[in-house]
C-alpha cells in the first residue's frame, strides 16, 4: 500500500493514464480514421456523444470499485453469485482479442520506422512490454510508461492536426447540427473506449496501489475524469487531422487508414511519425490489456494469484503467437470494439446494484444523477448493441 501523499498522487495520475492509454490503442486509431472517412465532419457529434456515455460508465464503475475496496469480479459476486466469474472470463477473453491487435499494431508501428518485417517488430515489442512487468517496481514503472507514451502521442498528434488544416468551422457546426448521427459508430467508439477491460484498468490499478475506501472516492472521480479527458483529447486531435486530410480530397488507405492521416500531409516523414504514435499506442495497450485481464483471471485460479507476473508474460506471449499465425488485425479490431460494448451494460448494471448494497460499499452514497445516467447508458448501449448486430 502506498500511503505517502506524493505516491498517492502519482498513483492517481498513473491510473488515469493507464485507462486512457489502454483505450488509445491500434483499434482506437483505426476506428477514428475509418469513421472520419465515412462521416466527415458529422463524426464530431459521435465523439461528443460517446464521451458523455464514457463519463457515466467510468465514474460509476471506478467509484463503486474503490468504495468497496474489492475488484470488479468480487463486487459482481456480491450482487449475483457466480456473476464475478462470468465477468472475469468475458473481460479476459475480450482483452485477449484486443491484445492480438495491440501486438500487431506495435509491429506495424516499428515497421513504419525501421522497414523490418512486421512479425519481427511485433515480437520485439512483446518482449519489451514483458520486460516492463519484470522490473522490481512494475506498478510504478507502468504508471510512468503510460504517462510518457501518452504525452508523446498527444504532442505528435497535435502537430499533425495543425499541419492537416482541418475545417474547424464545419466541425463545430456539425457538432451542434449534424446531418446524421451514426449509431453503429457511436457504439463502436464506446465499446473501444470503455468496453471490456479498459473501464476497469484504472480502478484495478488504484486497488493495487492501496487507494480504496469511501474517503478516496472524490480523488478517484478526479482521476477518472482525467483519464477520460486524455482519451477524448487524443480522439479529437486524430479526428481533426483525418478531417483535414479527407476534406482536402485525400483518400485513406483501406488496409491502414490511420497511416494515411500522417503520410498524405507529411509524406515519408509522416510515415515515421505514424510509426511512433502507433507503437506508443500499441505498447501502452499491451501493458493495460495484460495487466487488467490478469487482474480478473487471478480470482479464478490460485496458481494465477501466486504467479501473476508469469501469467502476464504468458498472456502477452500467446497473443503474439496468435498474431504471427493469423495476422490481418484491422477487421479484428473493429469487430472487437463492437463485441466488447456488450460488456459495458452487463458490468454497469452489476455496479449500479452494488452501489446500493452497504455490505459491499459500506457508507458510500451513490449520487442520484450518476445512478440515472449509468442506468440510461446501460439501457442505451444494450439497445444499440442489439440494433447494430441485427441490422
């Protein structure tokens, strides 16, 4: 447990960036570029809507977990016996699917910079990510890594967005008066930003740092808001850059749309910058996915609980092997975002019920507005998920 004020502040910031950078992975880059190509300036309202939904989902889950002092699967079991195991399996399975794409994205990023085969660069990235967990203070190292990579991504993305010269007035207009609102795009963004393991990454990191209890809820709320803000900032900058490219007549490459956002306005230099951003995004997502997925699996097995670092290494290693055997991650990433969106309403309902059980959350008082917002998000996402699958 980290009791020093400096250590506590670092953990709160680290948790925010772990969540944000877990969300900003290869799928995040791919989805944002694809939907900007399809929707143009109308994508602005989709980003705004998905961010509002993110806030309701994240705040509910973070606050309940920290107030209870228990991981999500234990909270779920306190509501419905056996639901914790189901949640753990679903989260870990979704995290694994995402991690295949994360490893692939890391390989693609380094290949864009070095020109060396994707498979070898993916393997190197997996080894580097695994090495982070072998450090003596892996938790602190993970926090600093997430913050450093987050800063790199935002600064480089800001540079590209300025160079691309997006039509800001049109984007502002469509934010207020969109020509259409794409339900599937909104759902996919929410699924890719808070779906699956991502929602729980920061809250579980705070658990491991010893930041728990009702007295910590206010600080945790600030931490969650910071994480959502970082992810939203990156989304907006990438959208601006992509919008500038497509508005100028550029056509994004179907096989790697995010790369086109960099290469069309900047040429060869853009490919290298894309490589750095993609690698940073993928590496932080590998770390976040492996850490959070194992934090769920550890409740299912005494052996995983005893050998958490080994379990993380196996998780990353197996993801790498699957990528090298299967490949073609772009379609997997988009589908994974949609599939993982089903996890959000399931988890949200359990957390909302838990928020009113003193045996789980003690003296914590759930704000009525957050309950109503969380219930609305759960119902909306479930309906949107079914609609997207059946349409």
